[in-house]
């Protein structure tokens, strides 16, 4: 089986315009073709949500033409993307209304239509039927402010445990670093046990399963004393630090009727940082440096200086010239304008910043890429960073970013944590514009770059790397075929 360069493959996965050109050359134009399929036919079917027809046309194109392995790869990906959208949009109107009527007993077609028009209730037409995103009903009560207030009044939810931790943790960090003039406070020590389990008979008996699990980066100054405690395969391969996704790779053989588990355990220390940029005079950028050019550049398909990005930037930044004030304006605007809501599979979104601006909401990774794009457009070097949030009683996957300040280096910023509205001290209130808490596990320093060793098939998450990745010789193993789990033990300096 031919192996493809992961970086090259992922550059092309979303390049729909280039793919349309390629389809014109490869579909229905070959003299050996037994059936004529035009690229326009596939485009029309897919764009209209006629996924069954689009998939049939793709199959006909592959069967009726002499295609290269890369061409088949790209066509197969397009079909896989539609399959993933189907999985995400798996609710019908009755299921959505059942949830909504817990809080709006009289809700019906008219109100659904209003929420849909306002982009508060995500849906799409698939094969002639309106299908709703599987978290669309719960997302409604995060996106729509009136619905959110209605749900809060009905549920009277307990205090957010993560916010309770941060209300103690952040003022301590700020007070300590204001007093000593440093940028890093006392670290938290943690031990992590992580595992993924492939469901029984997901692959045939005797087949080898390849697995990549997340590990802690050792090139992040906030993350130190990393010690690998155990791995379920003693022949594991640790990715080099130069790779953007820090992984531990292993292989196991599937047995009929049995689950297949891959696991690891490690300990590390994670320090909070805060740079008090309000109190500093910032140096101008060396605009000729390789770093500046790399991290202020566009990176299609997501980091693109489109007209909508230019217009949004002008609304947010205006005539402001002070560097840190620009950064603060960006995060304050994102915090105010785009509420957090659960996201569909990133691989099915053609342009993430455009999606956030159009839909009016986004989860951590979506708003991170919007910030990175806006920052780069304004000449501020910015990059992706991600892994997990590790707050006591509130652990989960998480994405954030860093931006570069001349003379100081990379500064952490968390767009989805945003503005701390519980704080009266402005340094605590705007902490996440130039700092991060201690409860992080950093795995990735960029997005959509190769794994090590290289993965043959498209990843389950072609943007990020957190839960892990699995494949066998028959193809990628998607999230519905395996489960993931991790446990954290806190050893010292924990705020609860």
C-alpha cells in the first residue's frame, strides 16, 4: 500500500477548489472510462446535501477511471467527510424538540425556524431531510442568551467547579508575580494515566492495530520534570520533539471477541505564567526575522486574510496602535461575541474562522484559530497550542494559543477562557490575555502536521491531536470504534 506524505495530504484535504480542478481532469475524461461523471455533478450533489448521490458518483468515478493512488485518496476523503457529517447531524426534529420542551413546553415549528435563522440551532439538509447537529439542542441554551437564562432559572445549577478553582488560583498567581517581578509561579505536580480501548471485533482477528497516544511536550518551558512511568507496549516509539504533535506510538494484535487497550502513565509539573504586559514597554518586532515571517503568514484553508477578516479586524482594532491593547481588544471581542458551544468535527469545516464569524459561536479550537488569524493579519506572530485542561474536577481536551513578543518570547493566551468576569482586579480579569493557569497538559505546538511514525490513512482528527489515533491496514479507525479515558492525580500546590 502506498504511503502518502501526511503534510502534503492534509494540505489538500480541504482544498475544494483545487480538488474540483483535479476532478475535471480525472472524472469522465479518461478514454478508459465506462461511465461519465463530471466534477460539476459531484459538486452539485454534495453542495445540495444529496450525500447518497454524491457518494455514488464518487464510487462511479473511481471505478470507471484509471486513477492514481493520490487521486483515489482524495476522492475517498471527500466521501469520508460526508460520512462524518452524517454522524454529527444525527438528530431529527422530534428529538430536538423533546429536549427543548423541557424549558419551552410550547416550542414548535415557528420557534425552531427562528432559532435556525439566528444560527442558534444548527441543522442542515441531508438527502432531502432536515437533520440537526447532535448537540444542537443543548448548544441552543449556550448560544441564545434568552434560552440560556431560561435554563439557568429552571435548573439552578451549582457553582462551576473550574471557576471555583480559578477564583482561588489566579489571584494567588497574579499577587505572587506582581510581588517578585517574575513570570512563572509555583508549579502543580500531576500524574496522568491515559488509555484508549478498541471495541471488540472492530478489526478482524489477528490484524495489527497501530496506535498513537498523546504525551507531554518537553520543549514547553511551563512543563517540566516529565517522567514516563509505564507503557502498555515496551516497543513504543516516542516522537521527536521537533514534531508538532507529541505522541507515543505502539502496535498490538487484535483478538476475536476481545477489546484492545493501549495505555500509558506519566508524571510532570505544570507552572502558571503571567507577563503583566500592561506594565511593560514592548519592543517593536524584527519584521525581517524568519519567526516573524512564518507566524504572520496566511496558512490556507483556515488562516486566510479574507475580506470578512479584514472587516472584522477593523471593527475590533480600529485606529489602535499599542500592541498589547490590540491583543486585549481581540480577546475581549471574541469573549463577548462568540459564546462557547460544542462543535462538529473540525475536519468537516472548510474554513474555521469563517465558520465562527458566520455561525456566531465556537468551541475552544474554533475561536483559537479565529484569534490566530486576526493576530497574524495585524502583524502579531501567533500560533496554535493545545492538549488538555487539567483543572480538578474539570478535565477535558482543550485548545488555546500563543503570541510572540520581542524580547519576551511566546506568551500564552486562552481565547475561550476569555475575560474573568468574577474578578474586580483588572490584572486577574484580563489574566488570559497574557498568561495561563497551571492546569494544562501541552501536547501540540501546531495543528494539522504529520504524526510520527507517519499515519497512512486520514486521521480521525486531521486538525488537532488529543484523544489519540488508531488505524489498521484496512483504514482509519474512527471515534465510534473506540473509547478513551484518562485519570489525573494531583501531588502538590493544588487549588481546590
